[in-house]
C-alpha cells in the first residue's frame, strides 16, 4: 500500500456465544471494546449472548447503554429466566409439556429491556442463532418478533420449550452445527471479534441443580464449536478473540455473581486489547478444553 492509499475498510462482526449466567462476562468485554474504539457493524448472538447482541443492536455501545446493560445483568435472578410453575413442571414430567419451565418470561425480558419489538428495528443489524429441532440445521433469525427470537435462541431442550416459528421448531443455538463465526463471514464480515462467555474450568464438582447441569453441558458444547470455527482461517477475514476469564469457578446457572463477572471480563479484555491480543495468531488455543488441577490430586 502506498502512502496515498486509504487503509482497508473492515466490516466488523461481534460473535457473542451462549453460557447462561456467564453471559455477564460479555458486558465487560463490550465495555472494553467500546473504550478501544472497536465497534460492530453487525452482531451474531447465541442464547445468553443473544440477549447482549439484541441490546447492543437496539441501543448501541455508548457508556450509558452498556452501564444499563450491566444493571440488567446484576439485577437478574434465576427465577427471571427459569420461573418455577408447579403445573408446568408436572406437565413436563407427565409428557404434556415440552419444557420444565415456561419460555415466555425470557422473551418478555429481552423485548422489554432492549426496547424493540422486531429484530429489523435494530440500529446495528443483529442475528440470533437457533437450531431446527427436527433437522439439526442452524437457523439465523435476522428479522421478526424479538420475543420469539430471544426465546428460540435460548430454548435449552427439555428445560425451556421449543419455539414454533415460520414452520420450524427451534431450540437453543448452542446445539447448532455452526457457532456463528462462519455466519458472520457469509454476511460479509472481514473482521470477526469473538466474545465467548467461557466455561467454569475451576469448579470442584458438577453443578448441583438440573438447570445448572444442562447449561453447563451446553457451555462446553459451545466452546468446542468455537474452537472448530476459529481454527479454520478464511482468506481475507481477520478473526480475533477475547479469552474468557480463567480460572473460572462460577456455574453457568448461578446468576448471583454478575457484577464480579462483568468486572473480570472488562479488566481482562482491556488488558488483552491493549497488548495486541486481538491480532494474535491461532486464537483457538485460548479456548482449548482444560481443568485447573487444584482438586483432583489433592483429594487422593
């Protein structure tokens, strides 16, 4: 490039993965990216990452917007996402309901907080990833009711009911065949920034609740999908990754530690960006499955 040439113009996509309560980490990451002047031209969100993607698509990345998103997360309780309804649970156990918990609460939460009713109203294009329950194919929701799309992308099979939308039964995008990076490329992104929610790599034992177990298993699956996608370079596309907090001992079903996760995500991401981490090669190595061995050997 000669001195008179303009620098290349990138179309930047943020890919926000799922991970239950660990989605709070992404708020801190978004704050750090915004402070560094890195803004999305499009957003792809899965499950909990879909909540964050919808918010940013609707409200942008100003400090005020992201501070308010942080307040949403710190005020969130498990009952807001998984409200206990005895008749719903009984119906599920008797084979009359497709989920242990109703899905309406989550859809209402996202629509109300984001402030838009249709994905097409977002100021930054937002796409939510879901899975066709009958075929296993991935489905990208780019328009239509926010309430239904938010429910679909986060419909953990057996825990939350599938969503019937446009003739398809849709469930959590975490079990889709692709994790979002390849979708971003297909949508024209030349720069992809991946914001993984992470996995609890430092827990001593499995989560105690059925919800915690389900979300934990899906978070592992999402991480594995991301490893595959960021390991496959595409010519002309730069893929950068913000490593999730590590070691991490918060269960994806524990919504009581959002403030801690946001702070941790912000500090780690800010340091990573300042150190040129988004340009480092082989980003998949920062998502490699691992455990912190403070537990196994000491108990023997």
